[in-house]
């Protein structure tokens, strides 16, 4: 990419997209294009085509998606599969139609089977059943991977798929009903600390409610009070977390320096004896698992994560574990060796990242 290349970032306001925009700007890219949901509904096929027809971006980063934690994924199953499929279909197809030079599609490591080997390599995709609670979202993201691969093979496009592990950082979603575990824990523990210290005005302001009674009632729905914070499940599941700005750096690295042909040649399944051609040939071997994990290769239990956040926030209360609630997959650790082999490795460790994220939360 040139510094004046026209780059469209779909989902520029979210955790992923905002981090990528920040990274691109820091590197000197100036011709960045983005639209709010109100300006462009990516679920609407006609609107998306009209956008590509008028703007003709050279590069596309597809970071827009309907996302959420275990509660949202399991509750709004139809919304998650429908909206994500629509967004992907519209953006990927029009990137082909209007001759985008390169597209980067962002998925999630929830694409891997519930009983995947640990750590999870790219080649375990579609080898056994998915985790039920996020199955609709995972299926949509798997469809996106296959769509990128299929357009590359049939039409010679240059579409790359990356699967980041659990992300956290500035601009994360802290909504207690819809957020992922790490930002939810930060907000719950922070509010519990304020309650314990009787800083009721700050609790009311944080939750944007009218009275402390209303705030306490709302927080009680999530197991938060003056003396304790409830955590769903046993606390034993282990999760891997990647700072969003590290993820953005990996994405821009791949956009700048790697193509689909590089990934196909390095796929876990041999693709051909010589250089891969992006057209079907009768004697060519299967081209699959060309997506790339983006992660740290290090995990932590939910209970340990709560203790880490407790230390950073300065909360002195207790934790309780609601074992009537689902744990989800017990272990979910990526194998980032393919990305390491391509020349990139994360820089921000968890304690440093959570501290920075909490400071951002307090300011925003």
C-alpha cells in the first residue's frame, strides 16, 4: 500500500476498527474512508453496492460485525447469524465487483470446534462440532473465511482472513448485558469498588441513571453489590486476551507485506507442487485453512483474570462464582505460530494492557 492509497475501514468506531484507524494514521496513511451505521447500513445490499460504486476504495478492512458476549450470542442467535452473513456477503462481493486490490476480513477464534486441540492451529477448522452458545456467530465467520478463499480461487482476488483471539482495549463495549468478559469484569469491579467506598454520585454517573437506588437495583441483576461481585460459571475456564492495538498492528503488517498467495503456499494442507495459481486446476490439491490466527499463545483463568483486575482497580471485596451459569469452552488458546513465521509477534502483555484500558475507561 502507498500512504495515499484509498482505504475503507468498515466498523471504524468499534474496538477493532478504531485501533486499526489509529495504527494507519500513525504510519502516515491519510486517505482513509469510513461511514457510520447511520450513513451506511452494511446489511443493505443496495446501499453497500452504491457506496463501492461511488467511492471505489483500493483496500478494504472488514471489521464491522454484530458482536457480543456469551449472553448476547446465545440470546440473539438469529440476529447474529443474519446480520453478520449480510454484512460479509455485501462487502466481500462488492470488493470483488469493484476490483479492490486487497481485503482483510476479521473473524474470531470462536470458529474453532468446542473440543479443538489446545493450542488451536488453523487446520483444526471444521473438524468437529462448535460451542453451542456462539454457534450462529461462528458459522457466519466461517462462511466469511470460505467466501474469501473461494473468491480468491475463482476470481483471483487478494482477500485475507484473520482470526483474532479475545480482544480488549480502548473503545471496548462495557455494556454489562452485551460486553465480553474482560470489559464486563472491569466495569463490575469498578462499580463494586465505588459502592464499597460509598461514592454514590460516581456510581449514578457511571451507569447514567437518576438515583443510587436505581443503580443498586440495576447492578444487582449482574451480581454486584457493596461487598461482592458475582462471576458467571466456575471461574476455571481459561481464555487468551490480546490488546486491540497489537491486533491492529498485526492487521496492518499483513496488509502491507503479505498476499493470499503467500498464505496458500504456507497453508497446513499442501496446495500444489509449485507456486499457487488462484484458479482451479484439475490436478491442484486443496487450498484450505489459509486464515491466520492473531493471538499471544498465553492464557489465564477467569478467576485469575478477576484477581488481576481487582489489583489494578483497587477493589477490596470478594468474588462469588455462579456455577448455575454456563462456563462455555473450558480452554480456548490459539496457536499463533503461522503469524510468528510470517514475521509478527505481540508486544503488550496482559497486566500492562488491562491497566491502560482501565485508565481509558476512567477518562471516557
